C-alpha cells in the first residue's frame, strides 16, 4: 500500500476501500471502538470490467471495490458488565476440546462431570442429583444432555419449580436444586405430583415439557456435532456476540481464522442478462428443458414465517407459509403446479413422461412438518406418487438474548426455539439420505426455490438457470435481478481473496442485508447514492450440482453449515407460564443456504476479476425483477402504504406479467401502474393463467391471438390445451378443467400418477364476445390475492375428464355455466333464437388425444406450436 495510506493503529480496525462511479476516488474507512469515522481521499485511475459473455450478454454495472484488511483477531467490549465473554468462551472451548477427544459416552460423561459448573450444580447438593435423574427414568445420554445445558450456563431454562432454595446459591442454580429436592421426596406409589417439598411437585405438564426439551437439545447435540454440539452451539453464539463492539446488528462467523489476515475484495459481478439477449436466453431455456430428467427440486419450507401472521381461522393455531391460501390454492400447491408445467412442456416436446423428485425441508415450527405431510396426503401427493417426495425435518434451536447469549425461556423446560435457518438444508440433506435419494433417481442437479416467491418459475428464468448449470458443469448458480432500494434482501457479489501464499481465490457469493454493516455497506440516509444498488439482488433461487453439494455437506466441520450468522436486530416475542407477553431483542444461530457457494471458489495465481466469471464454478443469471422475485412473506398491516413483499404486492406483479404476455398477442388491456396506485383499491383486472399454458411466454403467446380485456374484468384459465382468437372480454370468464395436464393412472409401483397428455380437457374460443357484470369491485370482503371475490355475474366453463368446449362466432351475455361431462364435446354457436348448444360424445379413437391438440417442436432456439385437428 502506498505510503500516503493511513496506517492501522489498533488490532481491531477494519479497512474498506470503495471505487465509486460518482467520485472516482479512493476512500479509507477506519472503524474504531468508539464508532468514529475518518477518511482521506486520493484519485484513482479509471477501471473497467469485462463480461462473462460477449457484449450482448454483459450486465453492465460500475465497479465498486471493497477491500477488507484485518491484522489480528477482533477485540471486543462485553455488552454486559457482569459477564466476561473471554472467560466464558475460554472455559467452554477447553471443555469442548476435552469432549472432542472422547471416543464413547462414558468418557464424555466423565469429562462433563469434571466441569466445575456441572459439579457444583449437580453434586454439591445434599441429595445426589444422579439419583433424582434415576427417579425420572432418564437414560445416561439424556442425563449427559442436561449436564451439557448446565455446562453451557443455561440451567435457568429448567425454571423455578420450587420456592425453597439455599440463599447462598444463585437463583439459576437454586431452581434445579429445588427440583432435585422435590423429586427426591416423591412417593412413587402415590403418583407424580402428589407430594413434594413444601407441597410443590412436578406435574404431568412439566414432565411433558422436560421430555420435549430433551428431544430438542438431543437434536442440537446431534445436528451441530460438527461444531461441538450444545457446547459448540453456545461457543459460536458467544463468539458472534463478542463482535458486537463494532455495533453490527447481524454477526457472521468466518470458519477460516486465517482469512482474518487475508485481503478480501468485493466487486459487482458480471451476469448473464436474460432480458438483454433473448436468443441466448431461449437457448439456455431449451437446455433446461432437455435436462429435466437430470434435475431434482428442493423446497426449504422450514421457516417460521412469523411476519406473515398466518392463523387457522377454525382452530386459531399459527400456520406456516406453505399453507397460505394464495390465488385459490396453498403456496406449496403453487410450487408443484409450476414444476408440473415444466414437466408438461417436456412431455409435449419429447413425448416422454418425466416426474421430478421433490425434496422438502420442513420443521416442527407451527406444526410445519405435520401440516405439509397432511396436505400432500390429502392431495394424493399431487398425482406424482409418494415415492417422488422426500420430506426431512430441520431441528429447532434455542433463541438467545442479544445481551449475553442466555437462552430465552417462557416457562420451565420450555426454551424459546426457532428453526436454524435454511442453510442447515445441506448438512441435514446429507444426514437424512436426501443426496443418495436423488442419486437413486438418477439426478445430478437441482433447483432450489422458496415457497413465498410466487414468480420464480416465470418464463425462462428457472429453466435457463438449470440449463446453464447442467450444460456448463457449474457447481452453483444464482437467479438475480435489480435490487429494490431499502429492501430486506441481500446482494450477489464477486469475491476475491488473497491469502498469505499470494494466491487468489474467486467466486460468486452472497452478502445478506443484515451483514451490510459488517462490510461497510450501510447507506448514508443524507445521500441519494447507494453502494448496495451497484449489486444485483440475492433471491435465494439456486441451481446446485448435487455431488458437489454433498461433498461439502458430508464434511465433519463447520463448512457443512454455510454462512453462520446471529441476527439480533429483531425482537423475539414469547409468552411465559403466567400468560404475560415478553419481547426481547435476540436471535438464534442461523445458516444461509446460498453461502454454500463459498465452498466453490476457484484458485488463481494472480488477481483476475475482470472477465473471470466464465472460468468460475459459480454463476449468475439476471432477469427483470417481476420475472424473478415477488414474495408473499409478510402480512399487510392496517394503514400500510407499502405493498412490498406482501401478498397484495406480489399479486400486482403477477398481473404485470399477464399484461406483458397478452399485450404482445394484440390483446388490448389496461396497463398496471405503480403499487402506490392500488394501496386502497384492487388491481385493474384479475388474470390468472395456468403455468402449463407455457410456462415459456413464447409458448403461451402462440395460444392467444387478438382481442381485448376491459378494465375490471376477470380471466381465469385452468386448462393447458387452449385457444383464444378474437375474444372480447368485459366481465368474468372462468374456465376450469378437471384434467388440466392429463389423467391419473396406476403405475408399476401401484401408485396413482398423473400421465401427461392423456385425456386432457380442451377449450377453444374464436370470435367470441363475453359481456357480464363480473366482480363486485366494491365488496369489502374481497381478497384479491386469495382470489376470494364476490361476483354479480360470470361465464363459467367446467370440463370434466377429457371434456371439450368450443364457442365460435357468439356473444355470451349475462350469467352462464357450461358444464361438460367426461367424454363429451360441447359447441356453442349463434342460433336462430339465441344460443345453439350442441353436445355430442367424443369418438372412441379420439378419447386419449382429443379432437384437436397443440403439437410442440423445437425450431432453432425456440418452441413452435402447430394446431392439429383430427
């Protein structure tokens, strides 16, 4: 570094450098414990970046470089004056080291018993607590787990079950001492809870809570074995909290301590812009379709989704996000519909059945696992067969106070627990045999998407992501888009690290929004310039090479838990045993699934971030935001003026996409304006198109030709074999097919499986005008994002089995319901005295294929459709 550069004066200083497109100057930021900020500037020569692809594919963003240098491990100031982080971390690390050297449970118990805190808590009381635990009929491993909780300094979660305790003891210790004394005085012949110290006893409820807690801490001990189980979990929590001297609301852990002395540079990545070069986007999507038999699907559904505030209207129980009723079905059903649409496209092109195996990570939060399982069973596994699903449950982890890392507890034996973040998915998948399951199904790649993002599979985005990943042998890919200013979402970055040997590692990664402070990327509220805006948004839509992910997940160290963070920005709310509500600033140890990418960096002999992307094992595709991400992840509150990340806002993006599809088909319809226009009203229309009409927009657009849709109209099409030609809609039109994609058959394994293209429902509308009063847009109870609306009138077509409906040269005015039975074709025309309705059976030879169908074929980089009439 040049001599004019300020010299770091303290070990805990951080140095960042930015090259800004606005100032073209170098800024040095020194962060001290008193949070003061000093900087100097000097001119820099102009820089340029090259593209991953030739010019048409370049995603042009100015360079913003952040260089971080640390010369020693960070110092800290303990947040609580009566808690010594250094001493506690050192004590726990010493204990962990001894436990790591044990080869069996007997040795581990001997080590944990030697801990001074455990020894004092369990054995200094006049009655040996070992005998108390025998009374509870706990096995040796369960006793060991309880001792680990005490060794970690969390004995307060056992609660104050008795008021009699030694005044010389701390209240935390006294609670369990009293429990020991109480249990020791039980008369087992009289039953639990009948007698106790001074009339106190442990009732059935407390015993059930104890059993539940033992299950939770056993999962923590087992799952986090790679970092030391319960003891390691607490060490990680305390180490992250100890970094709070820098006032970083979200703290992350670097698994490689040597990197603290490395040079780290962060750049805006070059990306493949699918919206810029449509030919390459189409080609990549074709690769994705071709590769579908090699792909699996992964859904992380384990999150608690507290911001959504979803409650069962009948039971009052909290519900997980997967159960949100959205556009007439749950969000989980929406994910499967999107997947089936891609499989149907594959069938139409290659005349082969392809059923993608789906792995779903659930959790115990809000009965997530039970509810997801029940939904799948009720819907008969979506016509895919039980064997095509693998459900695996992520462990819950203790929530901790931001002040000192103490576990939060609402009542005795009831620690407040939350899912440990979606990043646990990789290690959990390895533990539960998910990677082997995918291998047994012949899959080598998978796409990952979250349940709350309702537009992730729009047009080419997901197919192109998978296609590039498979075709180019990449290990991990991101689907990205422009980041909304101020959004609670991370960014994708290109990271370069220079190690002590002088070599550079480089790769695409992600920085979560809660970590911006850590990297010096916090925006100045007084400035219109945002460093964050220079980077594309992280959307958690991923392509992953399964063998590469399995290799990382199987490592017996913390690399199998990528992106460990402790986010203590939020308040954790819980209710105690007396019904009082508490809100405490805290968090829990979380992992981020997208930071799996940090294990796939490539090594170079010299720095080469310009144009390096084509040599990396990681990559990014980029598209318009409304084609990549629009989430229904938080409930809109009364009086909210922002619709961002609400179901209301995401519906508007679906309507924008519908407008883009149909307006290119010479169909006139109202344009969707900004969200602020619809804060106090519904959208200008409701158009809900089944994804199997495409899902590629170039396929959908070949099924629609000319016409108009008036403001306030409603169009719902639940059929894939469909033709719209010269249709004018003013009101509501609803087309519902029982067999949208095919019909169910019993396969060789005895499972009911949907067979694509067989006995589908069909609908053709040619030169038709539909006039009715449609939706009552003034009805207060309308919930448009649920597609729960009141109607005055509608034209509804219901197709049973392989039924067909045609309307030609006709005006349909007012309220009509046309219900067509299985095996029949109904044709509506204009008769001498009104409508002429013809209903006749479909010929036997056409029962499977129908009297007409769309023939799909690949022409160059595009899919072309021909209408075939039999």
